[in-house]
C-alpha cells in the first residue's frame, strides 16, 4: 500500500476507505486541543464553532468519495467545498480539503507517497482549475490581493474568473505553483507535500489519542514555519510572533492553554497549520494509526 508502518496490519487499514479516513482526519484535527488560535473542542471563535467543523467534515464526505474515484479532481474538490459549506459557520476546512483531495486520489491508487501525490497533482487539468474557481462561489476565503497582472485570476472572482483560466490554459497544478510563495497549501501541492508527510511521520511515531497527537504536531509545525493564513489575516509580524510563541510552548517557557486563549481573543488563527495537520493525520491513518 503506502510507505511506512503503523499500529495495525494492512488488512485492517483497508477496512476504512481513503475517503472515510479523510473525513476522520478532519474530525480528529478539530478535536485536538490545545491548538493556539484554532477552533477546537475547548474553544470557539465568536462566529465559528466546533459544531460547524463537525458539520463541515460530514458535509465534505461526498466530495472526498469523488476524490477517491477516477473523475475530475477539481469537481471532487468543488463538491467537497459545497458540502462543507452547508452549515451556518461558513468556511471551516477549505484549505484542508484542498490538501486532502490529491492525497485521497493517491491513496485510492494505493500510493500514499510523495511520488503518488505528485502524480495526482500532475494529472490535473484546466477543467480542474475551473472547478477550483467555482468552489469560491460556495464560501468566502481570506486571500490577499494578487499582482496586477494576475487580477483576472483573483480567486475572489470565483466562477467569473473561469474564462481567464481557460484563455491562459492553466491547469490546477500550474495555478498552485503560481501561489506557492504566499500560500502554504499551494506550496504543499507544488513541492510534493513535504510538511504533510513529515507531520504524518510525527503522528505515527507519537502515542496516545490521535487527536492529541495532532495537537502536538500542530505546535511543532507552527514552531517550524510561519502560518500563511495568519500572515494574510493578521500580518507578517503576527505570523512571526505566533511561531515564536509556539517555540516557547515547546521549550516549556509558555503554557499552551494560555497561548491558545490569548490567540483566540486576539483573532490570531493559524489556519494553514491546521490544514496541514489534517492532511498529515490522513496520511498517518492510511499508514495504520489506530483510533
């Protein structure tokens, strides 16, 4: 199946499909606590609650099942986003679904490796890119202003940008490459999901409840690299501070619960880090981690 070993046999792993593992990964990610700045089972944001994430994960399931099939990956992603958005909180897991869809496609081909997901990304088409833009019609996503020459491809235009995508002949992989310098999930797509696989290895090597393994992995990820969602929504200084605070928690110089409460109060939300944790949990589940 996939590289690496886990806590149970390959036969046991296959009893849960890749789509079900992806849905479970979304649920485990939001259940983990504390994750400074994120919604989790202990903390809500004023307009975005734990229950919204649970509903988002369940709603995304049909799209994740489509990602495990042979149809267009972009359509599967759009379907997952549409289902995710069928709850009152709005955008809960857009970035996580963007990370998960090619990983689910690779797993459905029995190849949950760097090479497997790179092949899934390389197979994307212009139609997939158009479906990606249509996904923005279903939910609001925080993004920065694009360069002037890319204004026609501003994702905030949603389906209105589809003619420009077709005119330029851009595949979804090519679109991700254009955003890799400013978006952590686009960088994963472009570089073979290095942080996702490193997170999976950390989760597999850890012990205890899987949701808590995810919370610990979150702190390590945030300590290693600034969160691009924080940079977009709160500024580069806030992203750098979030990384420093995560390092302080890991060093024992700060309390994770205190930092989590402070970040929520200030609206500092490392959402990209959470998205990568969800993706890493999925790979760990595919490798046999037991829940």
